[in-house]
C-alpha cells in the first residue's frame, strides 16, 4: 500500500489525475476549431482513423469489463475524436472531405455497433482481439513517424510539451496497467508508445539543436 491506498485505488487515482491533466488541452483545441470554424489540424482520413481507433479501444475496454476508472477514461477519450470528426464534417469547405467524413462516420458507428452486438456472445474473444488490434494501430502510427523524422532530419510540427506529455502519460499508464492488472495488450501498447515518444523527444532535442546551431 502507498499513501494508505491499495494498488487498485492508486491505479484509479492515477487514471483520474491523467484525465484532469490532459483533457483541458483537447477541450481548448475543440474551442479553437469552433472559434475559427475550422478543423484543419488533421486530414479527413487521419480524423476517421483516430475515431476508428478509439471506438475499437472503447469496445476492448467494455467487452473485457475493465475497472470503472478505465471505462470512465475511455468514454472521456472517445468524446474527443467524436467531436473532432463532427467538426471536420461540419466546418469542411471541401465537398469531397464532407462526403468522406459522413460515410466514414456512418461506417465506423455501424461497424462498432455490430461488434458490440457480436461481443455479447463472444466478449473475451472479440475483446482480446480488439486489444491486439489497438497495438497494431500503435505500430502503424509510431514507427513510420520516427522514420519520417529521420529522413527529413526535422521534427517540425511537434512541440516539446506535446512529446514530453506523451512520455509522461504513457509511462504512467504502464504503472496503471500493472496496478490494475489490465490485459497484457494494454501494457505492451503503453510500453511501445512510451518508447516511441521517448525516441521522438530525443529526435526533437537533437534536430532542434542542429537547426538552431549557428551556421559556419
């Protein structure tokens, strides 16, 4: 026990603290999109991929009926891509993007409902499968970004606060996974994402120093 808390209680409290620290930044981005009547921070396909990824992770958490703090956290997390997807659809001045967002959202929501319905009969099989799918999503996003930065010798578009925040959050999530005895997929995904964000942070520091160095 630490601070008089059991491992389970400590894991819950860490989860709630992470939500409190990270959600304001997301809410501010939503506010900026509303204020500027624009949602150009991601492409239509990136926005839909983000929505699909979190929908699948939500099913993973609920079908395996993880602790309440994890179910609460994923619902809070799900609200972000849902709002961003709606903003991307509503504020788009491109007919093609509007169509992509509309049909993409319909497909994602219908497919998610189908998996949830199917999961009532096979919760463990579908839940664990979606957990590994979540890890595959992480692999598809992290490695290519590192290679892209290496090839262009730049990390333009990132901020040190964003990358450092990623390292802290994913590291804390590893601890939460152990404390709450979450499925192995969650632990592996967070270890991988901590590693990726640490490498990205290292690239940021290295390339920023080179870019800011006085030219001879």
